[in-house]
C-alpha cells in the first residue's frame, strides 16, 4: 500500500470516529494558534532587541513558528476542517496568555521564547503519544525546533554575569510564565472535552491513568527545571 | 573567469573605491533596516487581522521581508561591514516612519503593507540602475515580491464595496503613507552623503541630472497612483 493511500485510509478512519476526529482537530488547532501568536509576539518583541544580531535570532525563531502554523493549518484543511472555525475557540486563551506575560524588556522576551515555549512544546510532545502516527509525526515536527536555543542560553547567562541582580528577577519571571501557561492549559482542558479525552481516554480508547498523568507532570516539571538550570536560574 | 572569481574581483574593486563602497553599504543597510522593521511591524499588525486567512497572508509577507533582511545582512558581512555599525544610522528614521504610520485598524495595516512598501521598493529599484551588477541583482531580488498583492487588492476592494465610506479614509491614509515615506527619504538623503552621491554622481562617476531625477519622481508617482487605482482609491 502506498503511503498516500495509507494516509487516505487513515483520514477515512478519522471521519468514522467523530469524537476522535474532533480531538485531533482541537489538538492541531490549539497548536496552530499557539504557533501563530508566538510568531506575532516574538516578531513584536524583536523591537526590544538591543542589537541586530539579537533581532536576527528572534526573527529566525518567529519565522519558524509561522512555518509551523502554516503546516498545521494545511493539515486542518486536509481533514476537512475550516481553520477559521477550528482555531477560534483557542484565540482568547492564547491572547490572554500573551497579554499577561508581556515582556517589559529584551531579556524577559528571550526567556519567554525559550522557557515559555519550552514547557508548551514539551506538553504537546507528551500528548503526541496518545494520537495516531500521522498526527504524532506532525506534532513532533512542529515541536522540534530549538535552533536558537544555544544562542538564547548564552545571551541570558552573559546578562547574568554582567549584572547578577538580573538572576532573581528572571527566576521570578520564569515562575510567572509557567504559572500562566498552566492556568491557560487548565482553561482549555475544562472547555474542550474532546481534547481532554485524548489524554484520559474515551469509550473505545484507553487513556492515561492518574499515575501516568502524575508521571507526565513530573517529566514536564523536570524539563522546565533543567531549562532554568541551563540559564543559571532557580526554577 | 568563474562567477565566483568575478565576484571576488568586484569585491576587490569596491575595496579600492572607498566612497562607492560606503554608498553600497549604505544602500544595502537602509534596505536591510527597512525589511527588518517591516517584518516586525507586519507581524505585529497581524494581531489586527479579523480572520486567520488574513493573518496567514500578512505573516507570509512578514516572513519574506525577514528572509530579505538576512540576505542583505549576509552581503554586508561579505563586504566586510559590521551589520551593527552599518545599520545603526537608519534605525531611528525607520522607527520614526513606523511610529508615525501606526495603523489603527486592519485595513490601514494592509494598505501600509501594499502602498507603503510599494513606493519604497519602487524607489530602491530606481536606485539599482546606478549600482554595479552584483549589487543591482541583490537589490532587485529583495524588491521583487508581490506574492500577496492580489490578496491585498481583493481584500481592500471588498471592504470598500461593503462600506463605501471606507474609501475616503483609506485614500487619506495612502497620502499620509507617501508623505511620511518622502519625508524620511529626504532625511536619509540629507544625512548620508555617500548614498545621495550614488544618484547625483561622484567625481569619477556620472549620476543622474536634474531632468533624469524629475523623470524618476514622475515614474514613482505614477506607480503609486496605479497602485491606489488598483485598490479603487484616488491617489
């Protein structure tokens, strides 16, 4: 069987399981809105950058996010979803996240691109183990981009060396980013039943039990602490 | 002679004519800052877009501008210029342009991307006839992108059909965009002797006479009027 006919068969399967199809569409849609708003905000935060090298690094990150948005939107269209309808339920949540975590300077913007995006992408990677291979592949593809991570880590470490007082402020900022991300994630989980059912399971599909969800949260927390440690910051 | 060794020879020629080299660096730098700030502002203006299709179109434009910025920056580095130093003289001018032409709604943002960028790119295309072939090629390359023009034209025409009062406001906005662009261009010309000398000529290089400059301005005005007419607006 060719890969294309396999894909068509899978898309047919999705059509036969409306609850699962709704969950996949929600997953791709929340990711798409996340990538798009990240693109808009990172490009806007580039205005805060003190050097053109910084602007180039932030712009590079932003354009990658935009490319991911297009890939997700195209897949939604393939699945027969109208992007305008599919994305709308997540618009306000993501806007609220960005409004509540508007960086006041360049370092906060960098931290947000690295730490805020990091925990979000880790979360979607975790979810990807509950979906079909084709969806998983796309989710992992759009979550796999740390091309500028080394740059961000170096810039923040250097800023802390230059002015050690910065560390305390950025550590607090990191906690605020995670807190806001979690509170928006809870809001999405509460509002989107199909999406929560992806993780906790549905009638015909086994999901994660409480112990597995606990381990997932532990992994997310661990990765976050590792990222903060890379920056020389307390989590 | 290979194309690469020709290029090296040309770069050597540039090194031997410091005044011309300064002019080329200024030209590439002002274009680079223009592309970068356009990227930052378009991505920020994407927040104003009413639909995801609009955001996708604006984001596409923005990422193309960023790609051009990188190409120009890379060429500056090849020429031995430090981008931080080369771009700095144009930062304030471009920021002032954007501050003075901040769109208050989505239609104004679209117009700015089409009409404001349009007159800027026409101007650089005109200048490209006064520079060496290699520089000309790069300038024309970064000025040649109207991938979303049809989309912008359709969106604005549709908005005018839906609410004819919009036309008067947008016509005024178009005039303001051009006025601000001209006033910033005059400021650059007054401050950057090498760049102005590109057009009006130097000791060893013939430039444009007054009649030719007049014809150039006529061509710019004509193209602008044509763009406005495409939108169904009076210039």
